[in-house]
C-alpha cells in the first residue's frame, strides 16, 4: 500500500524548507533512517532521513523547490513480506501552531524489521536486529537521528528528556559518553540549481518602485538563495523594529595576545587551538552575568523583559552562501579551553553545512569578529530577538601611555550595539567596560570556570 512521507516539523516554528538535493531515485529500496533528502531551512542545511523502510515509488519534489511543512516529499511502496508500519498522516498542528514533536515517527511495528541496504531496484536484507527496549520507533528530529547514526548510538537505548518522550541531541551525546562526530566523515554537497525568485516578506513601510535600470545599460537579475532571502528579511525586521544604539570602546589585549602565544603549543597537545574569539566569548559571558538586561529579549506586547538565566552565545560564521550564527551553550560555566574546543568543532560543522538545528537556536547574545578581514570598526545589526551584539575589528599596535611612558600596545576596537528600549547609554558603557576589563586581565579569564 502506498505510504506518503511529508515534510516534518523541523523545530523552532519553521514552516518551510528549500530542497537542496534529493538523495534517492524512484525504484530505490532503502532502509529506515537512510539519508533521503537535504533541505535548507531558515536556520541551516539539514539532512532528512527516511522514516521507514520500503521502495521509493514516487518523488514529489526536486532540487531548488520550496515546500511547506506537511507537503508530501516521497511516496513509498511497502516491501513484499515486510511488516513495517502503515503510512503516517500529515503532521498534526497544535493549538499554538507548532506541530506535534512526535510526528517524525511511524506507529508501532509488529516485529523487528530486517536491515535493508540501498540498492537500485532491489533490497539486500540482513538478519533482524532486536531493538534495545521496545519496538516502538523513537520520537526524534531528523538532526537527532543523524547525530545518533554518526555517533553509533541506538536511539532505542537512549533515555529521552524532551517533551513527550522525545530524544534530544544532548540525550544522544550523553548516551555516547560525550563523544563528538568525526568531522573527517562529513561531506559537503554541490550547489543545487535555484528555483524561481521569490519576493521578500515586507516589514513596515513598503519600498518605492525601483527605476528601470535597463535604460542605462544591460543588467542581470539573480534570484536570492533561500538563506540570503532569510537573512535579508530578518535584518530588515531587526533594523525596523529595534532602535539601535552603538557604544565604541577599545581593549588593550597586549597581555592577552602574549598569553595566547605562550600557551599555543600546550593547548595543541590537548587538541585545542586557542583563539582570541574564545576569550571574547568568555569575557562577554561573564559581563552578561553582571548585566543581565543584555542577556534578554523584549516582549513588547506584554511590556515585559524576558531575562534568561542561561548564557548561550552565538558566533557569526561567514560562509559563501551567507552568514550563519551557531550557538555555544552555557559559556559562563565553561573554561576557556573547553570553549575553544567547542568553537572549533562548531565552526567546522557550520562551514561544512553539517550544523544541526539545535546548533543554531537558543542564543542569548551574539559576537561577530571581523578582525581577520581587517577594518577599524563596525556597527552590526542585532540578531533579533536578542537585544545586543558585540562587534570586534582588527587589533593594531598603537602608541599608548603606560606609567608616564609612550609604549606600543595592541589595542582591539569593540562596538556594542544594543536595543535602546531595554538599556540606556550608561548601561551600555558599563557593560562594554566590563568586557574590556575581563580582556585586559586574561589570567583571570583563563582560571575562571
């Protein structure tokens, strides 16, 4: 009996995705959890695994197509002699508009299913493997299923901590003993052809019509990618509804630079590369603990400031297809060397297009470091719904007065942009000064846990 598979709930209120690549062909026989499609959402490029074993009867989408949650992606034919679960219905929508967390999984199976490998037109079956705990498929997102495959974790053996018994990425990592995926096994996908151009969502005032540029010479129209369109819409939203104000400062990082240089070799022996960004993250996290109004979001309709008790910092990572902001969690509670380790792994996953949705959500404050590209300063736009962002330019040797003497010092330009609705200029100046103070006492940062 034909069994349709629809675009599932990808989390965080996402309603659509762009098909980047179809990884199977009609007639293929595939096993449950085998890679099915790659899609790009407003947050990241992710791989969607097959929710069932069977033969691909029809593929309803193609690369470059934008599809809504609940749209049919693939129709399966049940394998002869197999006893897989019947087709799932489209994901249910909760009263709040978000789909149920367990719509990724089929209903209960009658018996353990044979392992079926992908082969063109026919299946090769291996002996059935009994599940660890039950025969009910485990509720988990596509990204979590993929992480479990990479770490070699049986989802049925994982203790779930998510809503409705859903397995989260943290559950999988805990079951793997805190291991991380081998980045050498990650692969990147070639760029897929883009579909027709789609207008940006309007925010606030409508822009006036553009002039006829062709009257002055030839032009070329290039459709925006899904990611670039999302960035454009979110930046317009942020710049439109948030009254931005920016405070500039400089930190003397001469001692910090010397500390990093002294410890590079020892850190590398532990598999870690110390960078300025890891110290910037730690300094920002400690300053946020002392100035919690910058670690918040404004609920304007309710007239309330939502102050977060956790410090999850986003780090802007530049890619050819646009800017991505992955998130490092609980930065205030981690030593610098652990932050550096996580930062390197997270940046690599992001650049390879392998960051999960969980990697890209939940941030409370963002740091963007353009120092490697040069420049003397920048005024970044706040990453809504956050209320502040730290911009960092290139540090330069400049003359400075120390103990009555003019000496060369390495000075780092900083710009703190924040929402003027939640903080005044004096608040921003004190917050920035705290960041500067931490950077100018690097030994304390290195010892801080």
